């Protein structure tokens, strides 16, 4: 299964991050991990800029 959804995982515990990222990748998602809020913002900006799509196409929907 391939998926157009980009998921940014922000987790400072390495083991938890690895488990979450692995599960999401196994489910076919594109996943990027960050350890801090600053890293997360940088990863998100990089992903949006490299996508070549307008920002409104890549809206962020935080988990509830």
C-alpha cells in the first residue's frame, strides 16, 4: 500500500520513536522523525519546501 500522507513523529524517547515509525512505515506512510520541537519544525519546513506543492495542499491536522 502506498499513501500520500506525510507523518511527522516527534518523540524524545528513541525506543518509542523507532516502534512508532516502524509501524507507520509498515502501514505504507511516509514518516519523518524528530526528537525536539525545533527539529520537528525544521523537518516540516523541509518537507513542504521540497514537495513543490502549494502549502494549502499540505495542511497539518494535529492529533486530538
